[in-house]
C-alpha cells in the first residue's frame, strides 16, 4: 500500500470537514474563547488542540472501515476504490481502521482528559456501529448524525454537555440531512426528502443567526460610551456575533442552492452535488458555532481550513463520492 493509496482509502481531503467539530464544542462548552471557564479536572487550553486530531483519526478510521465493509458493493458500483482495484487488501484496510480508532481515543484522552475521553468511547463505538451494522438500514442517518453530535460534545467534555447541546444539535441536524441525500447518489432521491433537507438547512442557519442577534442585543451597552473597558467588553460581544452571522450566511449559501436544485430535479447527479455541498458547508457551520461561543481564534483556524480545502479540491482531478459524518455510507 503506497502513501497515495492510504490517502485515497481514508479520503484525506474530506478529513478537513471534521476538525472543527471539537472546536465548536469546546467554544460552546466554555473551554475556549472569551467565555472560557475553568473547572476542577479541566485540562490546560493548549491541550485541546489535540482534539481536532482525535476527530480526524476517528473520521479517517471510519472511512477505512467503510471500504472494508463495502468491498463487495464497491466492486460493482465503485471499482476504482482502493480495495476492489487491488491497491489495498481487506486486512490492510481493517488494520488501518483499528489503528486510527485507537489513535483517536488516545488523542482524546491526551487532549481533553477524562472528560473528553468519556465521550470519545461512545463516538468510536457509533462509528463502527454505523459502518458494520446500521449503514444500510433505516437507522443509518440517525447513527451517522449521532456520530457528529458526539464529536461536538467531545470538544465540550463531560460536565459541559448541556451548554454544548445547541451546537451539537445544529451539526446533528445538518449531518442527518446530508446523509439522507447521500443515499440518492446512485439512484436519485425524492423531492420531499430534498425539501426536508433544505428546510433543515434553513432552520439551522436561522437558529445560529437568531442566537447571534440575541447576543448583540444583550451585549454590554450600559457602560459609558467613552469608557475604554466598556468599549472593549462591547467589542468582545459584538465581533463574535457578527462573525457568527457572516459564517451562518456562508453556510447557507454553500449548500442551500444545490439542495433546492435537488428538490426540482432529484436525480442522482443533483443528489451527489447536494451531498458534496453539504459536506463542504460543515466548515462554515462550525465557524458560526465557534463564533457563537466567543472563540474567534477557532474561527480563524477554520477559515484557514476552508482555504486549504479549496486548494486541495482545485488540485484534485479525481471524481470521488465522499459521505458526511465520521464514515462513508
């Protein structure tokens, strides 16, 4: 197995879509940003940088496991994939999946301590359950969405789950919708399903925008206008809210047009295009959620991730069919 075969097996460019989950969760849970609070048993903030790497390992492991589980189907529908083409053996794919899952759990413990590890274990179990059991059943989108929600909550850690639930819910709803659309990549979807996914996108973007507007209205406006400390506090409230509004707008613009097109013409090509757009729009959604949590540093990191992702897609000349969440259906 060459390096190129390995990168193809784990869908390396798609890994970028997951690194912001824990950043959004950590910001929402008060572990990052201007709203950071320190509690007994918390780790130092710099260690949280390992959590996106944990997510990336669990994601990539899920991709490898997906190819292992789908090797017979891919021989018919995607013969160019690493296993049916003979570039990677089933044993190698299973070994990669196992190793990356173990690495993801280790990084979760090192980066987020026992609070994050407590959520990494059910997350890893959900990834394997999806790939090996649930993917081809009606429960598939639910399990996939749960993977993404748990990934966000891993960033917040046990004890801060309640604060991070809105952020987790936003990515859960979005992931469920994209997973439903992805099931039509080969044979097409239906107008009602595509319309439901589009409605979910509007709902998620609207919820983030409403939350940002509320924080603008409830910001510290009572301080003297010329007071430097008052102005600083107001800026700390206004700037993240504006960043959240802008990111929510980018999120909706990134995926809603393709979803609307799938409503009008629910063929396989449009379902595939809407799926790809839904995956790519996860980064601006994560940025919006991180901004709502007051972590402008996370927004900057995710902006860089978006730039890198666009550059990688521009260089890629291969047509792939990645699926959302922490593994591919």
